[in-house]
C-alpha cells in the first residue's frame, strides 16, 4: 500500500500558496501499518500552546530560519513534539497547501513511520498521541459535512469523529485530501 500511496502522491499537481500575509508552517501526516491496516497518527494539542489549543492536529508547526525547507520544518517539529526521529520517517509525498483562518499556510507532507514506536511526548505542546484506522475514517458514519455562508460564499466544512475524538478545521481538510488519494490508490470505497 505504501508504494501505491507514493505513486498517487507523485502524480498530484500540488496546489502551493504563496502569500506573505500568511505564516509558513508544515505538518507531517504520519501513516503506519498496525494489524494489517493503515492508520494515521494524530496529536492532541495542549492548552499551553499559543494557537489551536486542545485541537486534534498533525505534528508540525511554524517554519523557522534554521529550517532549510518546509519539509525540514515538519520533521523538526515532529521531533520536538513527539520524539519522532528524522531517519524513521519515509516521506511519500506532499499534499496541497492549506490556509487557516488564523493566518497560517500549512504545507502537509505524508510520511510512513514504523510501528510500534517509542514516542516521547513534549507535554508543553502535546497532551497525547492517538491514531485512527483509515478504514474507520473512510466509513460514512465517521465524517460530518456542514455548509456555512460567509460573505455570500457557501463553504463546506468537514470533521471526522470516532471513539470520542474529533478532527476538524485545517487538519480535517488535510485529512480529507489524503483519504481521497488513499481511496483512489487502494480502490477502497
């Protein structure tokens, strides 16, 4: 499955956003196999961080001057937040840049990680780590779609809920694109 995802991501024409008004950031969308099934790893942000307190997210953060690229940002932040070593991440590709209502533009990178893994959680930034199987996330009962109108424009908002967990906002938009690519690559319905 890993190679099918890599191939599907390589054929993606990435939508990049270059807007100096937005702060560049990057996240890692970590996937792994457990029990013969693909899973996606999420973090639950702490209430001590400056933005998106308590939200489900992917490991990542703001681009720093020392980062050579946005991929370096995603890898560095994954190390700082959950102790995921750079050499343990196999990057499979990129997803579209996602703007947020809080002034960020997020560049998501999909990476395959080993399982099980000895994570080291930085509790100043992350309360906990959790995962959801891709099959669970693809089930209709897990996804919620809402319409809202802003300045006369209709926008669709997605969220994913399972086992008392809720993934929404920019993380849900990134997840939605990944799941669409996964479905196309795997032939899953």
